[in-house]
C-alpha cells in the first residue's frame, strides 16, 4: 500500500494582507508596494490643518515615510482645529507634535520633522535628495514669499516630482496638481463594460471553428441545447447568414444593425416552456455595442504620435518602449492586443469554459507578439535590463485605456495682468458667465494669495476687489467683451467668505479636503486611476466640487 502523504497546509493571508485587506482590493499588491516606497514631504504653512489631514490619510494606508516642515509653535488657536495636537503641545514645535501623533496611527511608517531651518531653501533640497524612491511634495497653506514657492515648483519640475498645492480657508478650499510634463497611466481602472473587446467582425480561425461546431445544426437542436448556445456564437452564426445576403458585408449603420437585430430575434424559440430564450435576448441586446470595427481612443492616438513612442531612446522609460512595440503591433493588425476577457452569459459550463480558453489563447498569442517586439527594441537600443513580462502583459491588457496626462506648471501668485494668457482668457469668460461655475472661488483665492503671500498684508475686501477689477479689465482686453458687472456680482460672495475667514481653516472643510488630496496622491503614487487635471475647487457652502484644467 503506498505511503500516505500529508497535503501542505493552506497558506492564509499574512498580517500585512489582513491589515490592508480593503485597500488591496482597490490598488492590488503592486499599488501597495508603490505606497511603501514613497516619501511624502509636507511644507506646512498658516493654520496647517489641511496638510496634516492629508498626511493622516496617507499614513493610514502605509506610505514608507514623511517629513513635515513647519516653523510654527503650537498656539491656543491651533487646539480648536488640529486634532493632532493636545494641551500639552502648547509652546512646542507644531511639526514635532503632529509628527508624534501621526506615527501613532501606523507604527510601520517613519516620520521626521524640521522646525528650525529655512525649509524652502537649501534644507528642503537636501531633504528631497536623501530619498531615492518615489517622492511627492505637498505645500499646504499660504507661502509668504512667492520666490520660495517658485524654487520648490521649479525643483519639482526639473526632477519630475509630483507637487500638490493645497489651500483651505473658511468654507472653501482648492487643490492644484503639478505633474511631470508626461505622466503616463496604464492601469486606469475603466468601467468593466467598456473594456469588452469581442472581435465579432474579425473572428480568428479557432473562434470560427468553434462557432461552426456548435451552430452547424442550430435549427435541429433540442430546446435545452438551443437555449444554452452562448450569445457570442449566436451573433457570429447570424453574421455569416447576413454576409451571405449582403455581398460579404456586415451590418454597418444603425438601420442595418436594427435589421440584423430582428434577424437574430426571429431565431429565438417562443413555443418552449419559458416562452422565450435568455441567450437570444442577450444576443439581441448586444448587437449595437458588439458589432463595431476595432478602433483606438484619442488618448492612445495621442500617445502613438509622441516622438518618444515613434523613436524610443536607450534611456526611455519602460512605458515608451512598450508603447512603441504596441504601435508596431497596431500597424500590423489594425487592432490592439485582445484583452481576453469574456462577459457572463447564458451557456453550459463546458461551452463557456471553452469559449473563455479560446479568447485567453488569442490574448496570449497577441501578448507574445508585443513581447517579442519589446525584446527586439531592447536589443536594438542596447538596453541593459529587460522589461518584466508582467509589465508588458498588464500594458497589453489595458492598452485601449492607457492615459497620458500632460502636467502643467503650478501657478505662483502674481500680478493680475500676468495671470491671463490668450489661451485661457476665453475659458475664464465662459466660466464667469456660468452661474453654476465655481471659478469665482478660484479667482478669489488667486487674489487672496497674491495680496497675502507677496506683501503679508491683512487681506481686506477693498484690496481683493482692486486685484479682481484689474483682472477683469485685462480679461476683457484679452478674451473679448462680457458683462463685468455680472462677473463682479458672482465674485462678491467668494471674496466676502475669504475676507471673513482671514486665512483661518475650519476643521471639517480641511478634513474633507485632506481626504480628497490623499486620494489624488495615491493615484499618482500607484499610477492607477486618473488623477485630477489639474485644479479641483471645493465649495463647502453648497457641497459642490469642480475640476478645471488651468
């Protein structure tokens, strides 16, 4: 009798997987690894609440480390708005106290602080250079000198470091995101329904053979088998019938697709026990969305036109090497690699599994072709390290929804005449004429920042209105005529709220804003989902948000 063998014990989730279970479902292990290699630098100013709230929402999911730059000491007014301070914090370094409490949230995260140096100068640059992994810089609150803000902005641009500028005052807040000039995102997490690519108009041989096998005697099948033919096979079967009657052409326009849909509907049996067939209902419902020729999105077209995609260099990022290989594949097949997924449908298990395997085999074949193009490019360019096959596979799977975000430089507070360019003047006018637009809040923040950050004056309604009057006059001369008096009326409530707040933060508004910022930071770190492009405004009075590309 053969010796019995004990099966290996089942491997349960690790302690880390248990701890981060919910977020791993959102951005997977690859996203978590990216977080755990990221250092966040927070330059905290003013009340400093929104910056700390943002850090809280990054410490909890497990970034590697953070550093807080803040020269203020804790005062009485801080205790009412900052939940990471206590009475014993009074008179101590605000950066140090917040750092201490933040680290309690997640002991695995390393925290640092700097409260003495001129952090926007040499010490900031030194701090940034200490970390070789991923780096994100947050600037929260009003920086008193615009020249200091320019230094950080320019350094971030030069070294491709994502930079967030966050401002919260009263019931309003806004975020501006400065990304590198080219920021590609492969895993954009599109709606699953939009990712279906079934290639019904261009079936390959294995799929055609399976259709022929299962539908050869379609009219003679018993009710059970007839009612379990996968709807993809039904559509392909009737497509062949349609082509026979239309010179080999598939249905091309709405009228023809409607006629084809009736052809499919008439093939269903209604004299059975159910009074119809679910698989034929699925086929009828899929006609309009499934019978379309392969195409690529405008975003991918744009990527294919980028010089680095057409002529990648030895030092090009992996993204551009794979994108170039994908471009070659598309030029050869006039289609992207097949994703390989099949939607749920009424079918017998054996038929559905076989259909899945046919699609997966085709997807693997396409992936291998792109993989070989990548290896040929690497050899041609003399690259020393090969791109991981999993990275190529992930790119192929999500190729149709790859996104290239073009970063724009952060706006530094400046004279109103310098803010407006001909390219944005008409856009500002259009938004000012829209009664629902939140652009008046953004323009009021511009005025507030300029007055405070360059002169450290107490911001009053008169000085705000003076800035905005000049702005509106310049806007009219640059972008065309519009009703200035109506624009002033729309600006007045935002001006009044910022003057009333006097730069003070409300904890609930800053906490909400901190959550939004952290969400965008995580998108940037993991390179998953699509971050804002590039300014988001929150109106806490009406509970509205809006994103503007400025």
